[in-house]
């Protein structure tokens, strides 16, 4: 399902950083943050340990805590929702769109109460959430936390004609550099971005025990720092990200072309005026297990994601929505199968996957 890139330039950068013996709090992390901020077109970016810690930090930065409600999707990775519990707030689960698998903006609007303080919007599988979510949160004065863990380099053109990249479509953005992601750092890693001046100073400090430049703890933070070695690898990978995304988009386009007239498999849709990052390419089928078995026989990996929606997992057994039915969430959980779309696919491997798609009846 994933094959992270590891090239000589990345290896040389990692070894040079190790040889420097400056393994923390150095120029690599600072440089990676600056370059990532420039890439996303945001005020600032701060590397951190992983995407999950980025989400926790984002909520802390936004001042979310006990008594607050945070609207979240249920069809997503579990840390997109448990971060809310970790700050003592209440997650409110909302259904997704039937076609793009991101938060349904109308249902978000219906779920806002006087206790709602934030929304966590997930760019799922590399598909950006609707620009209408950005406008709704602005209108309702809600902090929009952008879970971009799967969306490095995804883009969308807004109604005013501005093109925004993932990380710049909310107030605080959260990225993951886990090895399966479009971009990795040789292990665990994450990034916090912001488009709001009032959050920038807090982001810088929260990853370093909440300390100010003179080392006084001025907010509740922790040691969420990224290592210099990981940052050095991330800087090299960032230079290749757009090239890798084009390869992913080409792979996805070839799969979609093969599925245009398929009788039982449906290709994923792309939101209008957006550029999908294709972290995952999810085929829809009413027989997911048989489809996976078909691919397995042909030596092709496949996986069903989020088969148990977040609100139905044991951690939420006491939550008032535990037994709720979210129609589009349930359908996605029971019909989607991800196939390899990684930028490291060879032409031969891509052709094998296409032949497997066509031969499934």
C-alpha cells in the first residue's frame, strides 16, 4: 500500500546532520519549518513529533477545553477525534458527503450549538474538504482546525479565485509524516501551520514545553519537538513533493480511466476546482471482501479503511452518539477499498493493477 522514498540525497542529509552532532533544536528544524510555511503559503510552520500530537497542540493553541464542543467527522483515523477527549472537550460527530468523504457542510451547520468552539475538518485520502466549510467557520466564529495528515500538496480554488494549498485552508493546520504518507521523514513526524497571527507565537512555544524565548513556561505544552535528522530528511522530500504528486495523479487517472465502464466497481470522484493529493485511491464496491480476495490472489495489496467509524469504537461507548447512524459514514465504511496509488509504483505494477481491476466481475 505504501513505499516511502529513500534516496541518496536524503541519506546524505541525515548522515551530515548526525555527523554535526547537533541532533535537536538546530538549523534543520528551523529550516524545515520555514520552507514548509513557504510551500503552503502560511504565516508559519513548526515541525513536531507526529500528526496526533499536532492535533492535540492545535486544540490547546485554540484554547479548547472542558465544556467546549468540537465538530468532527466519524469516518477518519481515530486521532482526528480522540484529540478532543485529550483536552477535556466533547467531540460531536457529523456525517460526511456521499461523494467526497469529507464533512457535510450542511450537517455541520445543523450541529452548531452555543458550546461549539471549533471544527476539525479532515482532508480525507488527499481530497480537500469544501471551501464552504471555511466560510461557515468564519461566519460562525469557529476555529477551523485542518487535519491535513493525508493531504500534503492538495489544492483547491476558492470562490474568489484564490488557490489555497492544504495547510492554508483553516486557522491551524496539522500534518503527519508517517512513512505511509505522501511525504515522510524517516520515521514519525508532524507539522503545525497557521494562517492567523494570534496563533503563531503559541505554536512555536507549545512544542517546547510551552516556553517563551526566555524559557518561561507561559502555556501548557510538552516536548513535541522533531529531531534534526528527521527535519533534514523532510527538507529534501519537500523538494520532490510536487513531482511525486504528479505521479500519484497520473496513477489515479489511469485507474479511473480503466473503471469508467466497469459494471461493479466505481472510481473515486474529485471535488470540482481541486487537485487531489491521492494519499489513497479508494474504489467503491458492494463486495469489498471478494474484491480484496481477487487482488490478493494476483499479488496486489488492498485495504479497507475505517470499517468501524470513530463514534462506534469502544473509547466512545459512553458517548451519546455511540449508537447513532450516520448514513454516508456507514456506507463508506462498508464499501470502500484502497488500492496502491503511491508515487513509487512502476509502470509494470500500475499495469498489473489495471488488469486486476478490469478482470474483477
